[in-house]
C-alpha cells in the first residue's frame, strides 16, 4: 500500500489519515501526472525559503515561478521522475504535470513530508 495516493477522478491527494484538494496539468496544454507507482527518494523535499529544516532551492523561491500556497509558503517535493513533483498551487493556477495542492494553507502537508524526508516514500497515481 502506498504512503500517499493521488486520485485523478476525485482530484484528491490522501495519505496518513489526511486529504488535500489538487489539480494537475493545464487543460489543452499540459497533461496531468501519469498513472503509476512512484518512489519519492529521501531528501527530495525543497523549501522556497531558508530556515525550514530542508534544502533551500532558489528555483522554487523566486516569483513568479515559485510554487506558493495562498499564505505565501513555497515548497516542492520531487517525485523521482523528470521535473514532476508535488507543490502548492495557489498563486499560479495549474501545473505542467505536477500535483498541485490547492488548499490555501499547505504547511501541514509540508511538515508531514518533512517528517518523512529521511526515507523513500511511495506515491500511487490512479
């Protein structure tokens, strides 16, 4: 059983007893995250600002390219394939195939990923 599941039909991302709303892709331009099983490698979480206990990467910190929730918090979790990842999707609607979390506050999910960052995590996209 996967640690997390992205259900494309329900537009939900679930895991560890929690659920978040998502979107993936941009209709007519980018496809959603492909169906399959993914192994997210350890240390794949990056924060958009320094001081969150995970690596800082300026790619995810500079507007308008940052992946921020509606509270301004930016982070990115690489899922182990290409440039695909999981990130907040609050300031720029839609993704280029990533899983965009649309909840206004994504800090709780970030903290969950941070607590799991020392091991590989499984993701099922169905």
